[in-house]
């Protein structure tokens, strides 16, 4: 068997192994050592050490634990219930106000945390019973939460974009600027869909009774000032410092982490127990990310040594694709990979296979990264993995089945695909802001 064929075999074995449920990071390392020993003998062990050191010394990844800590602390600051209630009261005259408030809260909270499981779980506990009590259809109520909770994958400060930036050797700052407008566009389309559905089929999203939530204007303003404004100011301070060059991503993440502690103290929710929990969860998630990177780096090195990249490149070259056809094909592959795989597996294994080909087709890696981040929303919304559905099912009231959640997510997955099409047609949605802020490359 030729070396390139062995490289492809390594990729196939990896996919089969993770589908059996083995840990991704250690599967990557084990296969890399096995096939690397075949390729270069004992030299695979120094290569493993070198790659591990390179990952741990990567400045880009410093922001990962800081943003994670910021998210975990905000999650424990008891701000979400106040935030949801105040937005719900402020928007009560809008059709489908509970669902719109849920999406707005999801977008804001996902931006602050970037942790899909946390957002979906907390909103499932808080918003789902409120929508069901108000007479909302089960499919619509669950679909809103499952889709809205995934927005943190795309809207900065996204952990996924940090990982992509490290993989592609691209500026995280440019990626954040490029993802901002598409992320807000997707959230806006979700809200437009919900309002339209509430107007056309009010039985699916009944309006609130006139007497419910009727509070003096001053009271509503005070509720927003004490819930919506502090979190928004923190997020804008972090993103503004990054986008306008006032701080590097990890410096801004440090500001955000400190701001999250201040918020927890201000809301009288800070305890040493919660701090220890946040530190523990941050350490666990960061270790996972770092070992994923170590595994993916060594896996990509061995795959390249065996000539696997040349096989993939030759396959694409033989197809004689136009740039737009290459984009459609790669995004279709990522969409299909999202059915059985999680986003981390797609980012650390399959996206690096496509990255060396971008120059051949004249595609901006920043634009490609935003497309990938938008596309990966579907990996949370498509069975059988559909982690967003399983997070929600774990906290849903009795009577909510997975079938309700899956059917409720389908319209939102369609909106994601529509957003992808719009971004294909108008690349300036992603490239205009980084061009204005940092110049066209």
C-alpha cells in the first residue's frame, strides 16, 4: 500500500473510531503515533513533543480560558432570569414577544458566554416553561431555544473563531470583525421568522394577556438598566477593545473575566464556591481544547508526511472547479459532516484539509472561516448528534419529546442555509467591516 493510501486509511480509521465514542483528542494522538511510526519511525516521538510545546506556547490560545471563565462566571451571576424577564416586559406588545425575548436573551447571553450547552440549558429552564404556559406550540418554543443557544458559535467573542484563527494562522481580530454582521443577520432572521409566524398563525404563539406584565414605564426602564445594560456594556467593552485595536484578544478577554467577577459581586451572587466551580470548569474545557490542538497538529503532520494532502488536492484539481463551486462543495461536505460529528472534530480535523487549497482558488481564509462558523450552526440542529436538542431535552418539562425539538429546529436550520446563501451572494457582509477597520489585504 502506498503512503498516500495509508494517509487516507488513517483518516477513515479516525472517523470510524470517533463514531464508536472514543475520546477525540487521545484518538488523534494514538493514531498519529501508530501511523507516524510507520511513516518516520522513532522520529514521531520528538515530533509529538514539539507539536505539544508549540500548542502550549501559542499566544492566540491564551484568550480561550479567559473567555471561558468570563462565560462561566456570568452564568453563575444570576443575571439571566432578570435579563429574560426585563426584555420580555419591554417587548410584550410585539407579536410572539416571549419567543422574541428568548432569542434576544439567547443572542446576548451566547455572546457573553460562547458556551452552547450553558445557554440552551439555562434558557430551557427559564424560558421554555414560560412559553408553554403562555400557550406556545411545543415545536416553536423548543426550536427557538435550541437555535438561539447556538448563536455564540458565530457571534464574537466566539471560541470557535479563536480555534479557526490558530488553525489557519489568521488574525482573530479580523475574524471577529468579519463574523459580527453575519451573526447579527442570522439572529435578526430568526426574530423576523418568529414575528412573521406569530402574525400569520397566532395560535402557535399567542399574544400575552393585556394585563400581564403591565408595569409603569419607569419600572421597565429600571429593570433594563439593572439587567440588560450592565451585560451589554461588558460585551461592548470587550468587543470594542478588540475591534478598535485598544487591546489584543487575550487582554480584552482578561478585562471580560474581571468584569464578570464584578457583575457577580454587583448582583450579590459571588461566592468562593461559585468561583472555584468556574475555575474548575474553565480548566477542564481548556485542557480539552489544548489536547485537541495537540492531537490535530500531530495528526495533520503525519497525514501530510504520508501524502494525504496531495491526494485531496489532486482530487479537487481533477474536478476543475470554479471558486464558487469549491466553496459550495466544501460547505456541503461540512454540512454533511455535522450530522454525525461535533463542531470540534470538524474544525480540528477536516477544515485544515481544506485550508491549503484556498490559495489555489483565490478565496480569503477569513471569509471561508465565517462561512464555516455559520455552517457549523447546523451541526447543533441536525440529528443524530444535534447536541442542542439533547441539552434541551435534559431540562425540558414532561411532555416534551425529542421529536418536538427536532421538528422545531428544522425551520431555523433552513434559515441558517438561507443565511449561507445570502453570504455567498454578498461576501461584503463579512469582508466590509474588517476592510474598513484594518484595510483590505
